[in-house]
C-alpha cells in the first residue's frame, strides 16, 4: 500500500462519514494546532477516476481538517493512500477506536498510575502506544512543582498540549502568571506563544543581571505582551514605509535612466556606469 505525505487542498477532500464532536474537545484541537502545529498528517484515499473537484476520500482526520479551516488554512499535510475503499474503511475504524481510548483526564491519570506503579517511560510508552518523547513531556508535567497545572488539565481548563508547554517554564511565578492568562482567555494561540517567549527573555536577562523588582503577574504579563505587540507593529510600519520609499525610488530611477538629457549629464560627470544587477532590474538597454 503506497503511503506518501503531501500538501493537498482541503476543498478537494470528501468527508464521507462526517461526525459531530464535543465543542470543548474540538477547541483543544484548534488551540493545539495553532500553538504547536500539526503533529500528525491526516490520511486520505485517492478517489478512483473522480470526475468532480473532490479528488480524495477522508480516511481519518476530520477534526484536524475542521481545525485547519477554523484557522483559515486552505491546504493540509496528508498521507495519500493508493488503496481500495474497504481497506481504508478498516483503517478509519481502528484509528477512531484507538483515539477514543483516553480523554485527556483519563490519559493523564493512567500515566500517573503507571508511573506510581514503577513503570519506566519506555514501558508506559509501549503500554499506551505513544512515543517516548511524548511520554517524557507528560512526565515533566507530572513532576511540575505547580499542582494547579495538573488540576487544570484534570478539570479540562487547559489542554494537555498547553500544560506541557507551561511545565517547561522554569520560574513558578512566571508559570502561574501565564497559566492564569491562558485560563482567562486573554492569551491564547499565537498570543500565548509570544507571551512565553517574553517570559523566556525575562528569565534569561535575570540570569545575567539583577532580577526585576516587580513580580510577574497575569496583568503585568498581558501588559508586556501588548508592549511587544506594539513594538512589532512599529517595526512592520517602518518596513512598509521603507518598501514604499524604495518603490518610489525605483520608479523615479527607471524614468530618469531613459531620459537622454539625464544620461548626457551623467556622462559629463563620469557617472554613467551602473551595477549590472540594477541595470538588469531596470531593463536598461545598452
């Protein structure tokens, strides 16, 4: 069975057996993809002699497709199978059953139980059918000094993917501030990622010099994010202004370089040479 990964257009995918899903669980998928990217491509089957714009049958990944659509994406990474319809149906059933084995609450509790029983990371990975790197991240979450973080996952206030990101924050006060900002809904998605980078910079600076006198709180973190956002907006504005000036300069130079009087003046001043690259861009004739 041929299996390759390629970017395909979402509008070309036929979702044959659509199903409804829990709104909270779906939002977790969206936030996880927005924050961490798509960890696993969807799986599709190439249609046999399709005469419509629908070129693929979806095998598994409806939630990922819907998340990409919500994030305004037009294409998605996919395993493209050249297989018969019956084989793909079996694959779809197997994956859906495996996915439903744990919700986040049950999953975290099961890892904690196996860890308490003395199982190693590799043993837990094998028993639960997950990668060792993912198990390692779960262990970091379980070993986090913030009990509130684990409770937030168990209460389904924070997706497990976000909690693992938070567990990597070395400063407890910074972790708490970022967690509260996420739970309040004020820093989600890309805002969360930027805020985390702000914290990492702050911690890095504190290691090289005196610590900040003011403790990091949810409100101060949001203010820092807004300041960073405003700084980025100014950079974008300046870059756009420079681009406009360059376009105007280019246009003016292109006009002048075709003016015989201007060329004569340049020659008189021995300024009639021009770099080849710029000459080609201006399509100057010899």
